[in-house]
């Protein structure tokens, strides 16, 4: 790591506001991924159906599609600290309810789906509240802050499934969800001590449609934003839908234990974590569209190959390599949106980005149907191939536009570039 990188990272971590928001993201998002895998394993044990697993998984992310854009408009006016506090408190209550039902032997897959929908509804505010607040407290270090926060996101996607698989095997569904509830409560305590200033605005419901329309109009007019949103749809609808098949592939194809299913689920996030650390610590050129689109394409190619691996260890290695591609994708996704938009438009565009991420549950449902008809391996191959075709098409359009405009790569993501 360069001395400049060390200095910038040290300054960020010494910032009380950034550190709290960073830790809130670490706690809250880890537990969301823990619940995703624990719920998938429970549903698979009860029903034996890949489609049922996909439905339970989709229930958690569907609200992002339904409410993401609205959340962006609301968070422009309503105090973002209060929204974040409410989101964590509701998630804690939801997890505690599932833990109680499971301890009493009453839990059913539909309970987990309903709890996931409730938690997913408040999760739909993540981009336009906590994620935006990270950029706000970072000031001129926004690029470095978003890269570091993306590293945390990768960590949560790695730690969460590991804890979910191990926890489900050792203490069952009640223990896994009880631990989740406790971590959400820790997050609420961190929010209470957070200093946050936000210009007061009045939430005018009559203006919501017009505000949404302005956000979509800006996105359509800005090629970079539009292409980022397009690749985000391809990755979430086709690529990250693979998470619904981790349990069936691990249990039925590779015939491993729940704990090793957790290891399989953590392989790609671990690669993403390592790649993200490189991007956060070194002054590499992060603005190049080739890294964003190319990293996405790499991940999708890996998904096409991984389920046909003859060995479980090889599948782990392939997903780990694929994580380097998702590192480029996740690091640049929010940064490109935030740096392309004026401050008055940022929450709305982050809300639209949330909607694009929210196409994921539709992909989860589709891959579940495909898995029931063709098996999990062929289902993943089909979805990844479609996503790869979409990513390549968007990347070519982006490249043609930049050539016509005479644009080169964006500047390196050094601290001064985040103004």
C-alpha cells in the first residue's frame, strides 16, 4: 500500500462519523447474509425444493425493487439518521420473532419469507441513507471511503454465510436468528451516538412522482449512469441470483455439510474482499469503464463454469477468482453514481440504483424455476450466460459513446477526485 493510501485510510478510520457508519454496515449487513443462508438451509431441509429456497430468498430482496426509488425520495427530506435507526430496530424485532418461533418449534418457511420481506423493506433504504451518509462524512475522501465501505460489504457477504452455515449446524435456526437480533441491536446503539447534520426539508407527497421522474430523466440523459444501472441489472438479475443455488449445489451436487455450504457461499465474497482491499489501498485507476464492465463479465464467466467443477475445492477456487470481478463492480457502482450526480440528485439516483439491485429477486425466482426443471447446474449456466450477453452489450455501447465523445478513462480515484 502506498503511503498516501495509508494516510487516507487512517484519516477515514479516525473519523468518528465514518467509523460508526462503517461498523453499522459491518454488523447489519453481516446479519442479513447470515439470515439469507440460514433461511435457505432451513427451507431446503423442510421442503427439498430449490424453488421454495428461491422464493424465501427473493422475499428479502423484492422490497428493493418495489420501494427503492421511493426510499431515495424520502431520504432527501426525512432525517437519514432516524431512518437508519428505525431500519435496524425493525430488523432486530423481525429476527427476534423468527428466533422465538423456531425455539417453540413453530417456524415455517413462510414465516422466514415474511420476516425477510419486512427486513428487506427497511434494507431498501440502505443505499440512500447509510451509504449516502458514508459519502457525506468522507468529504473530499469520498472515493476512498466508498472503496473501503465496499470492502466491508464484501466482508459481510463472506462472514455472514460462514456464520449462517456454522450457526445453523451448531445451534440451529433459533440460535442463528437470536444472534442476528443481538447484532442489529448493537447497530442501533452505534447510530444513537452518531452526529449527523442534514438540511431540513419538507416531505411533500404530491411531489414524489415528479421527483422520481426527474431522477429517471437524469439517469437516461447521462450515459455513464445509464450504463452503470444496466450492468447492475445484469449482475443482480442474472449473476447474484447464484446465491439461491448455493445450498442446493453444496448439499446435492458436492454433497457437503451445512458448514461447508457456508464456506462455498463465502468464497466469492472473500475474493471480493481481497480485490477490494487492493482498490481501496492503492491509487489505481478506478474510473475506467473496462474495470467495471470487465470485472462483471469475469464473474459471470466463472459462474458458468463453477457448478460443473469435478471437485468442491476447485469450485471454491473459481468463486474466489470471480470475487475479484465483483470487487471491481461493487467498488465502482456507487462511486460512479455519486460522482456523476449533483448533491440534490444523489439520493434519488441511489434510490434508482436500489431498484436496479432490486431486480435480483426476479432473478432468484427465475433461477429457482429453472433449477426445478433442469437442475441447479444448468440453471446457473443459463442465467450467467444471459447476464454475460447483457453486460457485453452495455459495455460496447458505453465504449462507443466514449469514443464519440472523445472521453478517456476517468481520473484515478485519489482523494481529491471525490469532490
